[in-house]
C-alpha cells in the first residue's frame, strides 16, 4: 500500500462519529501539553536557586564554585527527571489506551465507544504495569545512548524505528494470550521493521506539516490532527502484518 492508500484507510476508519473518536486522545494530549510546561518550570526553579546562591556564570568558569552548583542542580534535576518519567508513563498509558481502541476501530471490531471506560481501559485491564515497564526500558536505553556521540545516536535512531510498532504488538500479544514479556514485544517489533524502517520514516515525513503546525501553536491543532496521524500509523501496522506494504 502507498502512503496515500494508508491515509485513505485511516480517514475511512475515522469517518463516522469522528468527534467521539477524537476525544479518545484528549486526555493524553492535554497531559502532554502540561508536561512540556512542567519541563520549563523546573528549569526556571533551577535558575532561581542558582541566583539565590549568588552563582555567577558571567565571569570565567574557573571562578565558579562548582561544588555549590552541583549540590543545587543535581537534586533538582533528579527530581525533575523522576517526575517527568512518572508523567510520561501516565501519558503513555492513556495514549496506549487510545491506540488499543483505534486498532479495534480500524479492524471494525469496535463500533460503540464509551469514553469514560475506553479512555481508562489500560488502568482496568491489568496492562498498565506492562506498559510502564515497556516505557521504562525504551526510555532508559534511548536516554543512555544519547551520551554516546555519533554511534550511540545512530543506534538510538535505529532502535526508535525498530521499536516503533511495540504498542500495536503489545495489543495483539495481550489479545491473543501470547504475551511473553517486554523483550518479546520489542524483538517482535524489531523483526517486523526489518527492511521497513526507511518506508516508515518516509511515511512519517508526509505528516511533517501537521507536526510543524502543532509545534507553532502549542500543540493545540493536534486536537484535530492527532486522530488522523495516529490512525494512519495503525493503518501502517495493519498493512505490515498483512504483508501489504
């Protein structure tokens, strides 16, 4: 299937009852916007603490008391990272719930949507901790690779594409009682994407205009565009498992 055909399939899946389908993503989107504001806030807190301690970076760095800087910065950064990760897990759990619903909608298995139930499905079906561990492993490995210039960055990008189908793979493994752990999910996604990473990259590029629009307007346009882009990613996954790409 071409990119146009995948997008058309996504549009057809969203055609009926679009507003309700859109609202399945309202919680993770709202939380994502709040998370970005939190990231900015703890940076401001760090700057204020350094200013209160009379740390002056305007002079030569050799005159800076790095002991004070590290004593102030490390606790704030660690707390910020922990809180950011916890928020990321919660956002991911809501996003995954939406994706699970979208897979069922795309396959024609779900017609009636109960927002209060479907938005919270990953908190009620015992999949939350699986999602949390999956998120932890992915985030930790990719984070650590960022500290290895060039080679680490290249590996991180490659793994990012290789693991891009993990959420959908998790859904099918849970549904079919084939779940054998997080590494099995990641390895299955990796095997699926062999020879398809570049095609997936190009497919994502077709949405670059939507991503830029969201970045310029504090992600608010994603209220309307996110259902379309996410359903398109479901269409990609479906085409891949059916060997139609």
